[in-house]
């Protein structure tokens, strides 16, 4: 099975890369200029990297028969750059899903957080809105299509190679 992963250089993505490689799957990690490859450097000989800032996204689908897409990448918008939140969390995955559908990808797994499904949160409102919007777009775009669309809700994952600045790390260090 060939799997395309966005966010494969992050905490969850790096662990997913390890698991998929261990299970014998072919893995393509979508990157961009400046992506930090530190968490997956031990897998670089076992995976393919596709730099989306150097080539159009269409190329990865033209050159590969991708079975599944796992979309982990996100932009939280701590700096309140609302257009960047929208572009990263709605426009980009919309294009990725559209290309996936056209290429006959079987499954598209989107990730979200439980909190984004709650209306009226003051914390990162643009992020929460964008995640709800893409989920709605994904469900609409795959209606009556051969690509299955799933959203996996996550809440504060934590483990080896995690960022010390994240919420769970902060709480553990304070204790």
C-alpha cells in the first residue's frame, strides 16, 4: 500500500511513518521549504519526500498510485494570521482531497481536535472554524464518490519525540 502523509515531520506523523514503514508500506511524506526532518531522519532511506514548495501538488499524484492519504498537517494561527489559517486548513486540504478523488485514492483520513467541534470557543477561533469547514467540505466532496473520507478526532497526544512546548509536556513539567 502506498500512503501519502501531510504533517509527517511532526509528532504524530513521525510515529505514523515509523509504523507504516515497519509494516512494509510505501510512504510519501509531503514537505515544504524549511520542513524540519529531524523526527524522521532515521527513515529517510525508507521513504520518499515530496517538497510541495518545489513542485506542484499534482505531480505527486501523476508520478504515484497512492492508495491512502493521511492529512495530519495543520496551522493553529497563534499569530492570528487568519488568511494563513484558512489557506492551510481549508484551501490546501481541499486541493489535496480534490486531487485524491481524481486520482482514485481509496481513503482520505483527516485529523481534527475534539475542541474544534465546540462552538463559541475563544481559544484559537480561526483554527477551530477552519477545521469544521474542511470537515464539511470533505464530506460534501466525497459524497457519492469512490474516495472514503474520515475525520479522526485527537485530544492532546503525547509521547516520545514530543515538543516540550505542547500542553501535555507543559503540565508534566510543571508537576
